[in-house]
C-alpha cells in the first residue's frame, strides 16, 4: 500500500515560515506545508519486492535496504507491517526513514491526525513496484530550494522543463507528482507547480481513475 502523508504546520513543522507557506499556497490555517510518500508492506512483501530489482543502483539500494530490514526486524513475523517513508526537506536531500507507533520523535511516528493527513491510493502491485523503483533511484538527490520558492512561475520559455529528463533536485510535492507520473497518473500536471495543498485534489482524481478502471 502507498499513501501520501501531508504535514500541517504543527509539531516538528510548527514554525512561522511553514505557517506562512501553508497560507501562501492556499491551505489556510488547516493547510499543509510538507508532503511525503509512505510504502506500507509486510516484511515478506518488502523482501520479495526488493529482490525483483536486479540491475544498477536500484538493485544496490534494494539489497542494502533488505539487509537493514532483516537486521532491524530479524525476530519479527513475516506478516508484520513495515512503513518506510521517502521524503525530502528544505536544504537536505531525498532520504528514507522508518515510521513506528511510539518513536520519541513525532517525525518518525506513524501518522497522527493531530499533525498530519494521509491519503491512501489503491495502486496495483506492479504499480507499487514501479513507484518503489523510482523512489529508490532518486534517493540522495538534493532538495531544490529555488524551485520550491518559484512554484508559482509558469513553466514556459526559459522555465520550460524537459519532460524526458528527471530533475537533479526536487522539492517535496514535486517529487510526489513525479512518482505518480512514472506509473501513468497525474500526467496533465506540471510537478514544479504543485504544492502540498494541491495534492488532495490530485489524489482524489487518481483514486477516481483507479476505481473507474476496475469497474
């Protein structure tokens, strides 16, 4: 299962800057300032899926992640749910963290409705696999501070993006939309213009498409 985690400007994100960003991007007092992608699979599903990656840096990162899962959850049952979150934050890089129910730091906990909203998307197993491959391939790319500040600029002229090349850097919601596009969704959106507050409508649209395709 994949879900998009949307953070409100509260808890670890409670700063004047994040509150300003939430309002500036149309979220108001109850809006969002940050977004992430979470993959929730059982231990067996993680190990099985990661083994399917056999080439290049994706395979190397999958092998490393498999080792970490086996190390941390060596005594856990194969049916145990494990939630891993792909994220990028200001002045950092694309990274991965484990979410648990009772970590001492709220950023590392499973979603808490006081601080976040989460939207599940019912992708197929193969779509999940491709999304995971994309996320692994983009690990360690830097956060794009400039694009985040210029989200409102139309992508025309010198700002036009090359649709055939992935960016060298991302900001949070841009990355989420790029991931969806890799598996055939949200193609009519320009990721560089998308903010966390735009994502709920995009996710609703994606879920509607998935439901119609399965009727």
